[in-house]
C-alpha cells in the first residue's frame, strides 16, 4: 500500500448505490488492512440489501447521513480519523436532473465541496488521497466518430453533467490551490448487478418480463460505451492506490452500442433462456418521446490508464450482459 493510504480508514460516500455497493466488497477484499466507513443518505437510489454480504465485516461501518451535512462530515473525520475519501455519492439519473435539477446542484456540488473542505481542514500536512468518481458526460456529446480523452474540453449538456463538471472543477482546484492529493476518474455507462430499476438496462429487462412495452427514447440510435461494473471497481481500486495526484483518468469498456441494439440483445438473451409462449420479447420494444437535449454519443479512449496504470476492461459484453440479465431475473424472482 502506498503512503497516501497509510492512515487506514477510508470514507466511502454513496456506498449503498449501484457502483459503490459493487465496489466496497471488492475494496475490502483487496485492501485487508483498510477500514471502510460508508456514508450514505439512503435516498430512493440507495439500498442496504446491496451490501448484505459485508454488513458484518469487521472492517466495515455504515453511517446513514448526508454529504451536505457539514457538521456530520466533520464529526466522522474526527471520530474515525478518516485518512482517505472515495466520493461516489451523487444524484445520478439524467432524467431526474431534467425534471428537478435543484437536488443535483445541492448533492453533487455542495456535497463534494463539504467533503473536500473538511478533508483540507482535517488533513493539514498529511497527503491522504481524495478520489472523486465522475462521468464521461461532462465532456458533452460526440458525433459519429472520435473519442473522449483526458484532454477533451468540458461541455456538459444536462443539469446532471453540469453538476458533475462543477464538482470535478472543485476537486481540481483543491489540488492546484491547496496541494491536496486528489484524483478524478470519469467513466462511461456502467452496467451489471445492483443498478437501480430506473436505469436503461434494468428497465428493459423488467418491462420485457412483465409483458410491458420496452420504452426506447427517440429512434434508439443514441450510443453509449458500456463498462461492466466489476471492471470499473477494479479500475477505481487501481487509481485510488496508484493514480498520480492531480490527474484525471478515463475508464471505458470499448463496447459502443446504441440503445436499440442493447434492447434487442437483452430480448435475444431472454428469448433463449426464458422464452415467451409465442413471439419474441423484441415485439414489446416501443419508441417513446426523446429525452430533452439527449446527447448522441459517448465513447472513451482509455489508453492513459492502460499505459500508465495497466488497467483495461476485461469483461466481454455478451457475457457481462448475460450475467446482468440473470441477476435481474433473480431479483424479479423469475428463477
Ligand atoms: N452508473 C453509471 O453508469 C455512472 C457512470 C459514470 C459515473 N457515475 C458516477 O458514479 C457515482 C455512483 O453512481 P451510481 O450509479 O452508483 O449512483 P446511484 O444513484 O446508484 O447511487 C448513488 C448513491 O448515493 C447516495 N446519495 C445520494 N445523495 C446523497 C447524499 N446527499 N449524501 C449521501 N449519500 C447520498 C444514494 O443513497 C445512493 O446510494 C456517481 O457519482 C455518478 O455520477 C455513474
């Protein structure tokens, strides 16, 4: 373990959400000398069931609370002698940010500020790590070709991505102004177990098996680069432990698919493993009114993290999608 993690209690925020709850068990396993304090407000998006496998782990503590609560954050830093932060907590659903942006501004910007500023005050003279989890959406939208790199301009288009961009800038400024040991990782769309039902892939699976229309925005041609959540967790652990202070790392799965193709692939998996009495699940696909300001395409060039830290996504998309479908079938009790 490198110096920056020598104080061994890490505050992980938003650990009851999709990525955080995949990450914490992996992180505890890979870093046996580290204690984790998971601070999560348990909004509609957080679920402690996602963490049942580690709830009795001796190195794990859960605290219900808000990253916007400055007094609570200060108390946690003092009580647990926090020596590292990994900040997952966020309002994360683009559609919600279009309908009601205020909470995105509060949690994503003010909450990140609270964490940074408490760390700055508490860690005086210490070089502990602050790892901020962000998104490729801060870079805006691509055309038919090209890739986002760490040098791409920030051009956020939704209130969600604008709030994440703002938090990224705050993190950056705490490195440049105060010399804090920060890293930021911006990843593409994650898929895998434990994602909230509101997101695209769970919505497709749930709608399909419940016999409902499978809603696809616009013409279904919007492209995302899909990253299996386990690969993302491996990348975060690598960056937290080995990333260079002040740097940004992009993570992508090298799996570009449009939304319609994703829906068709999921239907094909269901047709094979869970066939309907007649016809294909594909017949349930329905095009619905497009999302406002819907970005056309995101794609990541992950060569920096690959060259500098040796990380590369390894999950094959077909097998990752099959694992994901099976996990949701169990969740929805179809097996
Ligand atoms: N899911 C993706 O595809 C994706 C892609 C790129 C980046 N990200 C980023 O990764 C991080 C995690 O995303 P996710 O998909 O797991 O999100 P999620 O919505 O599943 O989980 C967010 C978690 O944060 C908690 N939370 C929300 N507000 C809080 C607050 N004020 N204080 C404490 N906890 C709070 C929620 O209860 C929930 O457990 C986010 O920062 C997101 O922007 C996600």
